C-alpha cells in the first residue's frame, strides 16, 4: 500500500477491503490512502475491484494484489503505452522475492519461465492477458465490458478475452516493475494451482474459442487455447508416475521391447528434451520440477471440477497464514509414493528380467525421491529452508497473509 502510494506521477491510491477490517481502515487513514469497503463479498476479488471502480473516476486504473509492491517508476514505465487509444491494458510480470524454500523457489522459477518466455510470445499476437496484478487498465475499456468479469474465478483471463473480442489491444511489458510473495507452504501453493488450472480448463472447455463471430483472431484463439492445454500435461505426468509400478507389480508395459532396446531409444530422447528445455529457458531449477509434479493431483482435480460443472471456489492463496503443516493435502502424492515403493520391493524380490526391472526400479526410485521431497515440504510446513530469509523492508507486503483479500487499486489522475 505504501509503495503504491509513493509511486511517481500524480495519482490517488485506494485500499479495497473485502473483509470489513477496522484495522485496515486505520492503517489506510494513517498512511493518507483512500479506503473503500463493500458489503457482502459477492464475486470475490472481481466484485471487490468492480466496487472500487464504481466509486472512483480515474482515466486509468492500476491493480495490485495485497502481496505485491510496485517500484516507484511503475506508472512512468506503463502509462506511455496507452498513447495508442486502442490499448485496453498493459501487463507487467510477477516476480517473487521470497525464495526461501522448495515451494517458494519452485513456484518463482515456473513464473520466471512463463513471464520471460511465454508472455512475450503471446504479446506478439496481441494475446497477452491480464494476470490479476501489476496491470494498468484504461477505464473506458473496462466500461465496454461492464467491468472485471465476474462469471469465473479466473476473472483476469476472462476479462482479457472479453476485451480482445471487442477489438481492444493488450501489451505485455517484459520488465519487473513490482515484486511479490510466492506461497511458502504446500497447502497455499496447491490452492493457487487449483485456481489457476481451473481457470485454464474453463477457457479450454467452456470458452467457445473457435465459435464464429467472437471477434478473436486465429492467433488469439490458439494462445488462449494453450492456457488450458498446458495443464493437460499433468495427465502425462501421472501416467509416467504409474508406468514403473505397473511393470514391477503386474508386468504391464506400454511397449514391447527389451530393456536395453527401450533405453537406447528413450534415454537419448529424454536427454535431448532436458537439454533443449535448459537452453530455451536459460536454465531451470530442480525445485520447479518437484513443485510441478507435486501439483499434478490438483490439476486433475481442477479438470474434473470443470467437466462436471463444479469449479473450485475462489480462495486467497495465502489465506490463514503461511507455513501450514498438512499431510492430508498431499495424500494423493503419498498414495503414489507407496505404490512405487511397493513396486520397487516386489520387483526386486521376484525379478524375472533384470534389465527392464532395474530400469523400472531406477525410474520408480526417482519418483519416490521427488514425491517424498514434496511430502516432506508439506509435513514440515515449508520449514526446510534454503537459506535464512532476509529481513523484511518497511514496504514488505503482508496483505497476502491475511484471512481477507484487500487489493490496492491505484487510479492515475
């Protein structure tokens, strides 16, 4: 809030409180920041922002999540892009500063790859979409759609789609202009992934992207389509986690080839995939792989929820505080771990064909290590630290750890 208030260029700053907090009102008053509260809490974050829009009148509006801190020059860097009257919004990347454990580091690394590689590509096709924070809107553009979209928990991407349908442009600026907090415990991380995956699958299955007359270009349709197909990779990940156990326990194999022939064809291919990924992304961290595999069950849960028409309810990523300890949230991972451990024991004891058996044992052991690391992170509440956390600055964001979800909306004068 203080960082939003202190941005360069004349503007007004409002704290949008969706939780009826007198303490937040007092903090805003002491900081000289506008405070807007709304009753009911309908439509979660989207409803909160729309309520703020209805009570402000700036030509341009910036939205920051409570756990993001903008740089002083945020407005100076973003506002010039609106010289084109057809630009509806300008999005800047999310960047996390709290790389203190596996979950936070893995989440931050995945976001780095998304914002450094994927978003510039989408921007080339006028298909950059809003990610909910660190974004500036033209008010007249939002007025044309009736405000932030309220028909989905993923209000950011649906608002983007509606704006693109109406011929508005979007711009992605590949410059870190605000920094935030990544989830530091598995429960918060999986909650975030469930919401994001659900939004992607809603766009994929219910977005009617290829319906005639939508106003979207073919490039925009494809780019929005990829938002959902990305999470379908979890189906492949689950399959690869089941294969070694199925062979070791039941001698079931997806191919008919001896272990040596399989290894000589598959291992070079897998090595090439990892090498290309490393070169394209400028390197990657193992924590990102562990975190992404750990999110497989909730991605599939999100898919099931969208298929049956019961998407997950909107929840704040860090609501209730960080460092929550839980075995329950990783129970599907625990079941997969037990399955693979059982497969290893049975496979070694009744070994019939050494080559494929040892190959499957090695494969299953790798899965056990990955799943075990994620489970340990959840049981300890993210207390397995990479290094001591740096002291918080006076403007260190804290709102993301509240039970409510206030937003800092900045209206440029």
